[in-house]
C-alpha cells in the first residue's frame, strides 16, 4: 500500500471519529443526557465518552452498537451523512447512501448469538414496516 493511500485512510478515519463524536454529542444533548449517564449505560468512563465526542478515540463497533441502542437511533445514524461514505454524486443527488458494508459485516461478526438474534428480529420488523408503507 502506498504512503498516500495509508495517509488518506488515516485522515478518513480521523475525520470519521470527529464526525461520529459530533453526532454522538448532538444526540446525547438532544436527549438531555450527561456524559456520565451515557458512560454508565455502556460501561465506560465519562472520560472515554469525552474522547469519543472530541473524536480523539475511535469507537469500537460493539460500543457503537451499544450507543445506538442506548441513544435510540439506528446504527447508520452515526455515519449516514458522512461524505466519505457516499458512492458518487449521482446517488447522493437522488438521496441514496452507500452503506459501508465492510463496517456492518465487522459489526455483525462481533455480536454474540443473542445479539445477532435480536438484530435479525429488528431487521424483520423494519422490513415488515417498510413493506406495509410501500
């Protein structure tokens, strides 16, 4: 891998950490929650939540899943408007988003059997709701 590709990857990850931190902070404040309350809910220190919100620490996929669960947002809330995840201009103009499937596969692979079962059930409920609307 070239130096520039590595550098771009590091910058993209850094930008994503900052983006994710902003989304986390916005949602936490919208719900009127303290950093301490969020930290206790996902079993980390409030300093860790501060680092997440500043974008200085990356959030593991399991922690991200816990955060989305606790903050009552879908997992893609954290990266749905992150420009690096857009496929191309055409799709972004249509309002469609490229989901980072590698991220989702990694996230899913880290779930235990019970979490996978709950996740699959929530997908079924979501797809049933979509088919009722459509």
